[in-house]
C-alpha cells in the first residue's frame, strides 16, 4: 500500500489556481499542477473559488428593467416579462421579491386560461366556477378577452 504524503500548495500553485479555476478545464489544471482533480476542488473550496459553468452572469438590474418589472409584474405572465427584459424567470422572481412585488388577485395562470379556452362551451359555468375558484362573470369575461 502506498504511503500518502501531504504536499502543500505553493504560493505559485495557489495563484495559478485562482487565475484558472473559474473557467478553466479541470483536467488541464490537474496536469499543469500535477495534482488530482479532487485535490484541486478541495483547495479551490478552501480558497473560496467558484466555477462558472457556461453561463453569462449579468452584473445587475438597470433602472429601466426595474420600471418595466414594476409595471408588468402584477398582471403579466413571468415568461413574457422575462423575454422582454432578457432575464431568466428565476432572476425575475427573485428581483420581484426584493422589490416587494406581488401578483394581483386578478392574475390568471396559463393553465386556467387554457382550461377556459378548451372547456368553455363544453363544461357548465357552475362547474368551472368551482374548479377555477372564480366567479361566473369573471370566467365569461376572461373567455371573451382570450378569443
């Protein structure tokens, strides 16, 4: 059985790791430093280094994006807003929470809208009222606005 020998990282190795870990190829770093990938990951963790995996991180939200979000968030689907301001849906939700935004009570989900369109002339309004937890006039109004 091999005896394990602890070889400490030199300052030059730490510097190389700091410069190349976030976006570099781990196998190339491993070969260059003559260390295992597990060792590199462990040292990177102790140094507080993070990897960026094929993502483009934006630096923040602009004032005009916040304005659009504030205006559209209560009554518009998140997917539509996200496409308009070029953000992910999760980023949009997180920002809405930070700004204290909430969906209005009159907000309809995609599923509710599709249910109304698919079943309006088939299922009685009374059953749709129970299923959707909406009033009859609200369902009728929504149906005509969607047609």
